[in-house]
C-alpha cells in the first residue's frame, strides 16, 4: 500500500489518538492484575528425536528417568520414558557430552552426572545434585578432566570411580575429594605406558577396591584400590577400544568387555577372555553392554550396527533392531525387564515392552536437533516446514500442522543431506538449500528432486526465456542445404543458431534461498546463484570477486542484500548490478545483513549489531539493550512492525518497536536461541541444539506491544 504525504499525516494523527486511548485501556487492564510478560513461557515443540547419550532410572521410582545429551542438557521423564521434558543444563557451555548419570540408591535425591568437552580434552566435570536435580554443582576435584566413565560401587554408595583421558580417579567420600588411582605421568614406567585415555570403568559388586578400567588400547584391573595394576587382555585383540565393562552381580568372576573388535567374556575375573561368536563385522564396534537385572543370562550389546541380545550368557547373539541403529546406552526396567529403552544417535529414544520383539520411538517432548531453516506455508500459515542439520537419514524435512503435536518426516530423495535453507514458490513447491545442492519437493507424498546448478552466468537466451533447440547430428537421408560458407546444415540445425554448451553442474552448500517475483537467488559457498525459470536451473557467479556468501535477503522494492563473512553488497535492481557497502573497520565477521522498511541497513556481527541510515557511509554500533558482541542478526517482523534480534549464547529474543533505538529482551527459554520469527501471533525461535521453541504470548504482552508500537510510530511522525 502506498500513501502520499497528506495520507501519511492523517494516518499518523489517528495513530496518536489511538495511542492515547490505548494507554488508558492498558492502565485499566494493569489495575486488575493482568499477567506480566515475565509469566509468558517458552515451550519446546520439536521436531522430536535426535542424539541421546545416556539414560538412568531412579531406583526408588523406576518410572522417573533422566536422559543426557551431547549439549550439556538433561531431560526428565516421570512416566517411564513415554514423554520427556527439559530438566537441567549442566555447566556453562553447550558442548558438554553427558555420558553418565547415576542415582544414589540410598538417597535418590542425590544424583551424579559426568561429562566431557566435545571440542577440548581439558574440559569436563562431575556434577552432583542433592535436591533431586533442582540444583547442581561441579565437584572441584574432578573439574577440567575429560570424563568418559563414571561408576558407583554397588555395595558402597560413597565410593565413586571416574575414567578420564588422563587417568582413573576415585572418591571414597561421595565426591567431596578425589584421589588418583593410576600412576602419575611422571611415574609412568614401561609397564604402565598405555595407562591413559580411559573410556570405561567397573567396580566389583562385593569389593570396591577391585576396579576394572578400559582404555582406547587395553583393559586394566586393580585388586587393591590402585596400588597395583595389571593389564587384562589375554584373549583380546590389542588396540581394542574397551568401551564398556560389566560384572555379573551374582557371579563377580564373570566379566564382559566390549570393544571395537567385538565382545569378550571372561569367567575367571579377566585372567582370560574369549571373543563371543555370531556377530558380523558391521556390528563389532560395541559401545555399551547391559545385563538384565533379573535374568543374568540375558545381556544386551549396543553397537554401531544395532542392538544385539543374548539369552544364554553370550553363546548366541541375535540382532533385535534395525542394523542402522547406533546405540549409546541401554536402560532395562528393573520392575519389568521386558521394558527396555535405547539411547541412540539421531533416532532419539527407542522403546520396547516385549524385549525388542517390537519397538518404536519414544521421543514426545524430547528434541535434540539442529534446525537449519524454518518457514510457514504460503497457503496454510499454520503449517511449518523445518529443515534439519546433522541427522542424516533421520533428518531432512519435517512438517507439522498442529504446532508440533505431530510431525511428518519428508526426506525421500535427500539421502543424508543437511537442509540449511528453505523457501516456497507461489505454486506450493518447497525448495531446500542443502549442504550439497538445491532440491525441490512438489508434494508431501512425493520425493525430493535435485535442481541443476551450473557454474557460470545466466545465459542471455534464458534471461529472455528463449530456449534454443539443441544441435542434432545429420540423420541418414535427411535433406540439407549449403550456407554461404559452403557448409552443409540440416533443417534442425538451421532452427538452432546457437549451440548450447554442456553445462558444468556443481552442488555447493546453499546457505540462503530467496524466491522473488522476478528471479530466485541462492547464496552459496560457490557464489550467488540465480534462477529465472522457476528453479529448474540455477546459474552461479561471484559478485565483485566474492564467492563464499553466508546470507542473502530480498525486499518488496527490488532491493537485495548479500554478505560474506567479510563483505556486504546491495543491489537496487533485483540483482542486475551490485554496490559494495563499506562495513565498520572493527567488524571481523558478519553473521547477517538485512534492511528495514525505512532503508536502514543492519549488520549482525561478531562485534555486535551495527546500523546505518545512509547506505553504509556511517555506522552506529548499537549497544543500547543489545549485547556488545555476537549479535546473530536483526530482522524486521512485518506482522508486528517490530525488530527482532538474537545473540550468541542468549536464551531470549531482543525486541524493538522504535526502529532499534531501544530494546527489550523476552523472558529466557531453557535453551540458547539462534533465530526468531512471528508465527500465528506468537514468537517462534530456533535453538542451537533443541529444535523449535514457541513463546505463547499472553494478552497483556500483545496489548503492551501494540501500545509500544503505536507510541513509537507517533514519536517517529513527530520527529
């Protein structure tokens, strides 16, 4: 809609009057005690599933379960794993892998959790809660250790043993203090030269001084609390990562060990092992072993090739899941050992009630997924399309029509590609930018098809929508005529004066997709790609010598903003020509580059947000209400006429209704937020690791936001 100056004056005068009346209404509403903004809540809506690292049950109530993830998070279930809810975040970062959770059986309000840093070997902790997980504290003696294993002595709840990359340690006082059990580095002799990189521990059920420990190379045993160790590898292949060790509680001399070379069993306290038979090579990387607490002859082996089960103590094994299931942990319900849960890579929790005769996902309320992109349907605004990163065949595209109550995976044809960008054409076709090219989906019951991406500019004939016929070889007996040069041509050749060269197809990482009325754009790591034939073919070239783009955005007036990590560009004519924008000299990395309806340019950068009202001639470093660094982006939300911003490490969304002069942060969610958008009158955010978050805005929030927006518009008109 367009207004002339007189129309604008009339509209703004009405808005000022409305603002005055609205302020009175707000006062009346607040006087009767309306709900404050801080009472609004975020909810996790999915897509369900993702990576699960560990599972544990409360011995006093086995329906009470805890689940650990690879992003420092713990989820809780109070119904035996049927439903889940966010519960706790351990530590300061989001890259702690929670591989072990242990309840104290004498007081289940006491819980221990151990984790290791995903990117740094000197990061990790043992955490303890004394109030059932409401609060947690890191135990000082274990801080900074990359902890890959945690065990509690079955007959002494105060004895804990941890296996870390730098050794084995134990506590005899419930974690208050820790002592090294393995030799110091300075004391390493040839006998102990491989006592490092510990990944598993087990404590004898009758004697807590007998400890088994597995490394990335061998297994070890001490019978006297670490005073002496001996390698226990007879019968076991050398260089076997010993991922898991379990001891039969009824017969402690019976020991099982899992490794990258298979499963081993000893009946004499690990003096001699023998490798179990019957498991194929694809499943020999066994990550976890668990013994049925009621029927000791039943043992489960969680491998990278599915879950295997033995009914006779290891003599014969059978595969009880699909071979593509990667198992990280196994939980057996002590009340009903036929009820078993699996912690898996990408597939979340798998559950069975019949010992894996049948099984199904059990992820309601649990989401550990990285969202690459999210859009709402053009014709059905309630429908969401969500593109997933890192989940391979368990990822791709998910869609929901009921705000996450149910999800449909639509990934046939994508293989294991990541979706990092999404857009939808007017005819309803979904286009996905992946880590390996562009794909399109015509129907939710169909399969994804690859679009052609060609390295080179859009041909002139395609810009004019004139596709020449290809040159065909002369057929035997066909009529021909001579050209002025004397060369013979066929009739088909005369109709095709331009021979189309064979295109060189590539499949870049497509970080941003924009579908406009005149052309379609894709920002990739191989240049800016353009399609003028509704996405059938895409042609890509650098812009001003730059190829590795991170973001592109289009606007109703034909403007396009484009940015790489170091450079920013603007086109005012739909991408025909480009002007480079001078960015602030203090900016070392660009996350996003956008424009608001008043032509203000916004940069989201490592150094915070920057705003320019004069096409980049000057910039203002915006720090009033926004973090001074790590602003991921500033976008204009047309439905509410506000600006939305997100920042690295923030669990809230920053909102501005006065063009960015001031900002207010929403109440925090349980997880860090990457992007935000309006959805059905609410605020929809993508998290870093946990899918989508929805903030269900209260009526008071809407009134306050509307009032602020009107007041901001009135102030702007007066200025």
